[in-house]
């Protein structure tokens, strides 16, 4: 079934997507989707092909993703902040055959084109044109207007790259997924209603904002796209379009509730029915302020790119269960296990596992060992340490692995350490997250200089900035004559990290 065509038949003149002053009706959106899909198929795009989306939030981004899924291709969203070498690695690792490029990423595209492996087509999204690329507008104009035979099996397909503990990103691949499988959880989050108007606040290359936008489209909602987040503009759009649902990382919500009271008071946000937060710990102060501002419309969940949404915290439980990220989502079975695989009693921390369900990823692309490490029989984990209370509410208290979450973005120290180890003056380095009031965590690099070498923090930061995306660059550097190690010589990173987290109930 072509669910988008069904929406166009039912509500042809309702706006499907709004971006600034641009708007497209459901009839026009499906017509453009059909034309673009025919054009992509004519270029040789086939089911299972990887199509990279390297563009900012826009109407055309959603159109490109819809057309790619219609032909059965697997969209691969590209992080905006990656450098050219990082982009080149993902293009090669994903075996990408086509790349959609926004204006702001043309310089990166031009830098990586000579070694872009299997990429056959470069398609521009935006105002710019280049002789080496086709343009979305031209392909839509030339495509057949006939209904496209949508490959329904690929509607839920995606491959989202997460940073890798081995120092390289991993593609979390879903070859196909039944969107209907998510409906019970979406119901629990308050977002299932065909009349909803959904605000895209975060970047679409992140798994949660992208997923909620696609779910909203599948439900027939109007989707309002913010090209770039601004807290007051978010309030302005909620009032103007009477937005009823949105997803935000806690950092974005914090920026809204921290606006001056006079600014917040200018806007009517009473239309909001489900403001969903996740991706990082959210301070209780922010949750309390959000409840005061938006009323009983604030929901939270725990989940991951790999395992989907696993818990739901409803508005009525936020104040009753401070610090919790919710109880098991509909259809989910959770367990806190020790290292031996034994289920732990309430209030005892262990590793959080989720029983395999239809929403989990298929595998890490080309990384069978990393895929194997997520599983313990029928149970899966991304390495978070948590405890449950007697009612089954989950409290994340630490991470078994070294991942840093800063502003809702996953950062893995191994990648940063690999780069800094290349500095000629560095003997050893340990990267970890330290508390940050605004971002949850910030990146800290503990550095042991080589004997006889003088090294400064700006030198370390500049070296990293030339080789890594900005959000991975250490925000602070400490210097150590030696590092703590065990009898086998293994670095005891926890002893370096511990002083920064001492006295905190939460270690994330």
C-alpha cells in the first residue's frame, strides 16, 4: 500500500510540509515524490542501494528521502559536522551509489568526489548547480507523473551511522521495518492522530528527529520544518501553525525554557499535545519548567539508534518519578542483568537489556563482531548501566562503555584518542566526558606529553580541530606526568574520570 498516496487522496489540499514561506500540499508532495522516484529508477537506483542525504533540514530533504524509500533504497543521513575525510569514510563504508547534497556541503562534496568509490550520482538540493551533478528540480520536472509502484518493504529502511568504539563510525542498518510496529509506542507517546501538526526542531540527520518526521508523514500529519533551531523561532512556529507534536533533545528544550519570561510570554503554545524529549539526560529543572510552560504535554523516552524506543515516561509520572526515563514501552521487555546474565532485583544497578523486538536494527554494516557484542541470546544492549524501581521505572546511572553524550550527540573517545595519539608530542591520551550544565557532558582530553616535550592545550585542541568534526574536539585539556595503570599496564581511565563526577548521583 502507498500510504502517502492514500493521504493525498484523503486530504489533497492539506499542507504536507511547510518550510519558512514554502509549503506543499499532500497532492503536490505525492506528485513530486512519484516524479522523483521514476527519475531515480531511471538513473539505475535499485532496491537496497544506499543513498546518502548530506543536506540541511528542508522540504526537499524530506522529498528526497520519500522518493529514495519509494524505490526501495536505504537512506543514509550524513552528520552535518563531519569533515571531508570523515564523510569520505562513510561514503566508502556504506557503498553509497547516490548522494544528495545541500548547498552548504558543496565544498565537502567537491573534496571527496575524486575518491567516492561506488557513488554514481550526485544530486543537488538547493539553489546551487554544478556541472558534475544533477539537480533535484530537474529530475522532478523530467520524471513521469504516473503513480510509482512503491516498494513497501523499504518504507522503514535506514542506515544511521553512530560513532564507533573502534575509532570508526558504524552503520546501524535496518533493511526493512514495518512502520505499523511502532504504533503502540507512538500511541503511548501521544503522537498518533492524523490531525497533528508536527514541528521538526532538531537536525534530520539525527535518528530521532528523522524518525519522528517520517512517522508524522506516515500518519498524514502536516510537518513544519525548522531549517535551523532557534528557541524563539520554535515558539513562533508553534503559535503560527498550531503545532501539536515535536521531538527535542533536552539541550533544545533547555534553550526554550531559559528564554526570558517576557519572550516566552509572547507566544501561545497551548496547541502542543506531545513534546517528546530523549537522546540525553534531562535535568529535572528543565522538565519542571517545561511542564509549567506546556502543561501535561511533556513525554520522555529512553532508546537508541540500534534498539529503537524502549521506555516511555508520561507527563503524569515526571514529577512522581524524578530522574527516571520511564517504564517499558508497549510490547517491550526490559531486564537489568549482571555480568553473569542474572536478572537483578529492584534498585540494584546492572546493564540494561531489551528483549529483541521488531524495531531493532538488523546489524552494524560490515561489522559482525560489533553486532555480536550487542547481544546476549535474545537480549540486546548498547551498554547503559541502570536500575529499576519496584514499579518497573528505569533510571540510567552510568554507561558500561565509554560513550560521551553531549547535547544529545553520541561521541566515542576511541576516535578522538586515535587522532591525538598521532601528535608527535603526545605519549598517551585518555578522552572522557565531564559534567556540563548546558550540554550534559563535554569532551575532556587527559594528555601525557612525551619526555622532554612542552605541550599546550591550544596545540592539542588545534591539532584535533584540523582532523575532527567540531563537536568531537576536546573542550578542555589536562596534563599528566603519568597515567594510572593496573598490574597488566592497562590504563585505568575511571581514576582519571572519577574526580570530575564525584558526588553526583548520575554519571551521564
